[in-house]
């Protein structure tokens, strides 16, 4: 039971402190209880906490939209708000679909999507339809629309799908550079750029889901920048508010936006609006988050920490218990190889780490590290030291006293959720 947090640390109700090794589910950026974000929220509470974006707007939403257009790749000039990564993707899928319907004629046949195997784009039914993780998604098969899945990193495969179904593909959906929930799986350099070119060649839109990779996580503000790619639709959430509040944005090109413009009675409207869309508190946190990127030179200061993380991971990669280590910027996956599911090896490592003062999470038998960008070098070394000894202890087969203590704390219905 987490009671408070500060910087890269969280504290539980018994006063135990833990390093937040996964940024409170990949979203915290500048640390917990950041003074500038806290202050922006206090000031916003004193004005208004919520008003609707349906038929109205507010200064924070407009200001944030302007800032997002500035910081994202050139060519994304329009912003649509929602509340989570899943809804940011849902919005992008619906926009892409409706865009082709509105274009009319032959274009209405462009009604399907290409995604990647092992993809994760969220838990709503549309985003699950372009997902590819059986454990999370297969149960819902009958509810989903059909998408075509390309082998990640295999350009020939995606080229083949685009060529074979040229006039049916509305968009390619992709997590750029790295597939997070798949287990931090990296794409080869140049892959994203080539996918962009293939989409152009075959007339399909490109949707980049930067819900996980956005806001510095891969070492640049957005992963797309590293391959000089501008998608037609860009999905943002998680780090958008610094990890403070639920807010998402789907950015679109002017061309897509203009296709939806018409007199009311033509009903070209994008009928999609959530109650808390563009919530003023969340927008205030997001503006303060973007300002903090500038003031603290977060991206520039991150580079030495990424190098340090690489050095520390290299030591972990040498461990006999570790099969492979994968890193993209400040996202890392430590693959423990295949263990019988009942052993829950990734989970055991997490319990060991909890007993040693770090919160980390597994994806199956891959241990994920994704600390807040604001973590300092000393804390980063400590996180990696804890991770190393936790892997060793868990893989030795006997759960240590630290692990037992953590397991006892989680006893009962909470243990599964851990
Ligand atoms: C790439 C990607 N897209 C979408 C999502 C869904 O985001 P949310 O949990 O905010 O709905 C996630 C969540 O981990 C993600 O990693």
C-alpha cells in the first residue's frame, strides 16, 4: 500500500521506501512530488478542476495543444484529447477508418489495419484488435475486428502484406523502435523509416503509438525522431502529464483534420468524446511537465544516465541466470529465459527486489526496468544492484527472507495482482 512518493522513491504505509524502478507503470518522468508540477496543480485547483470539452474549451487545453504541436515531429498540427493510452489508440483507429470513409469512392475499401505480432496497444476492444499478445488478447477473439499481423522487424513481411492488400489497408499501427509490453523487443535500425516509406508507397496511413516510448523514454523526446519519421497519427499518454494524471492525446496531420471539415448537416463529425477529455487539472500537469523538460534539460541530462544504465546492464547480461538483456534508451528488459509458468520466475525476482527496496515488474520471465528519467546516478546504480541480487536469489530456487517478507505483505487476494 503506497502512501507517498518523492523523486524516484515511493514509500508504503509502514514507512518502507522503494525505488520506483518502473516509473509507476512507465509514466513517471520528472519524479514524484515534483515542485513545479505540484504547484501547477494547486494553482489549477484554485481556478477549476473540471469542465467539459464538448462545446467548450479552456486555456490549458489550447496551450497544451500548441506545445504538443511544437514538440512533436513536424507535420502533426492537430490535437484530440482523451484519457488513456488505450483511448489514444482507439481514437487513432477510428480516425483512420473514418478518414478513408470520408474520402469516399474506392477509398472506402480501406477498412482494415496491419499491426505487428506481439504488439500491445491497450485493453479496449479496438486496441486489442491490433494487439498480438495471446495471454492478454486471445480470450476476446470473437469480439475483435480482424487485423493482419506482420513479423516485427521483418520488412519483407510487412511489404508483402501491404502489397497483397494494397487497397484494403487503412493504416499500419506500430510501437516505434521498441515493443514495450512484448518484453522490450527492439526493432532493427532503419525499420521504422522503411515502414513509413512502405506506407507512402502503398497509400496507407501510419499510426505510431508512442504511449510508452514518448516523452524521453527512448533517449529522444519521441522515438519517431530517431528515424526522422512523422506518422499521420501519433498516440500519446502515460508520460504526457509526467505520470500524474490520466490524459492522452492523438495528434493528426492537417490533411486528416481537414477531411473531417464540412457543414454540420453533412455529419462528417468525429463522434468521440469522453467525459474527462482534456481535463483542466491533467492539462495543467502536462504543461508543467513539458516546461520542466526545458528547464531541467531532461533529455540532455539523460544521455549519461543511459550510458550508465548500459554499463550496469552489461554486468547483468554476464550472469548465468540471464539469457538476454535488451535496452532502448531508458527502457530495459532482462530476459531470464524460459521457466515453467508455475515457477513464476519473473514474479519471484520482483518479490526479492521488493524486499530489498525496489519496485520492479515482470512481463512473464522478462524483468523490466524503466525508472523515472529524473533518477540520479547513485539511485540508478542501487536499482541495478538490487535487480542483480534479486535475480540471483530468485533463480537459486530458495526464496530469501527478503522475498518471503515481501510475499507475506502481499498475502491474500493481492498476491495475484503483484
Ligand atoms: C504502447 C502502448 N500503447 C498503449 C498502452 C495502453 O495505455 P493505457 O494503459 O494508458 O491505456 C500501453 C500501456 O502500457 C502501451 O505500452
